[in-house]
C-alpha cells in the first residue's frame, strides 16, 4: 500500500512495540487508528504516528498511560504532569547519585590499594535487597540459576524477553481497564501467561505457590515493580497480585 498510511504491522516493526500494545492503545482511546481496511487491518497516517511518537516519548519518562492520555487530550496541563514526574525523577536521581558515589569510592580504593566496606560498595544498589530475599526464601541455587540464565540469553535474548514483558503488561492493562474480578476467567488467562513468562526465567522449573505469592507481593510493595501495573489504574498492582494469588491457590 502507498505510505500515506501504514499498517499496524508496519508501525509495530518501525517502533519496536507490539501490535497487541497498539490494539490496547486503540481500545483505551489513547491512539485510535486512522482507518480500518479490508480484513479489519488497522492503518495509521502521519498524524497518528506523530501522536504515537509523543506517547512513546512520555511513556519513556515513566508517565502513566492515563496521565499521557490526559496530557494529549488537554485535560491535564503539561506542566502539571511533568511536575509530578519530576518528583519521581528526583528520587531516581538520588538513587543513581548514590550508585555513582559507591562506584567512585570503589575505584579510588582499588587505585590506592585501600579496603572499602561492603555497605559503601553497594550503596544505592537496591536490587541486592531482593537478591538476598530470594536467597533466603528459595535458596542460593535458585537465585544463581536465574542470574546465569539471564546472562546466557545475551543481548538479543534479553531484548525478546523484555518484549514479551511489554506484551504481558499490555494484557494486564486490558483486564484492569475492563474492571473484571481478579478471579475471573479473563484475569486468570493472563495470570497463566504471566506464570509461564516467570517460569521461563527459572529454566522451566515449576514455581512454588509461596514463591509466586512472594514475588507478586513485591509488585505492590516496591514502586519500581508497581510502575509496570499502575499505568491504567493505581489499583493495578494489587489486582495483578490478587490474580496471581488466586492462580497459585488453584493451580500450584
């Protein structure tokens, strides 16, 4: 077709986001296709692509999809939305500054032959808290196996795995938007896919029920995990946790 309009597959290929995500943007009214051609194929013109570009730019700042929609539709002032996000960035900058200071201190200690204490080396590296929890709850073998698997994936494999996560998050956004019950068949279908995605990182080993519940509780307790699920509703993280708890009770 002439490129006054682009198909959903062409847009997905050009942007790196999935066609499922584009369909979710359509369902929520964030980005409607310009037209629908024979066979139900969605197409997008240049104006739609410009809107998509702005969506992706705002999404990359960590802004929620509901906020992005308000900004683009004019119901929320750009400055107001950016002030809210600035607060998030300040917190993140503090964490990164702590990491930089820890790395600089380590470099100096190595160069001078000095000894540096572990609490100085790892200041700002919050993920170690979860590594320790995984090791305490499920053993060092499980944590080491997951770390080894991730390294062995390589750059391309890691990219594909993140893409799967993006598609999975879009599915969660859809059921959260629909307002279904976490125990509903619709929500449990997504929970099943979620468990399959998690199981892949454990090299196919079956997740135990308490492990699944513990990990999903992190989606609520830690704002970095919660950011994956609160894009369409602040209740999103709790919804995902509850759905996964139901799945664990029923199937594991």
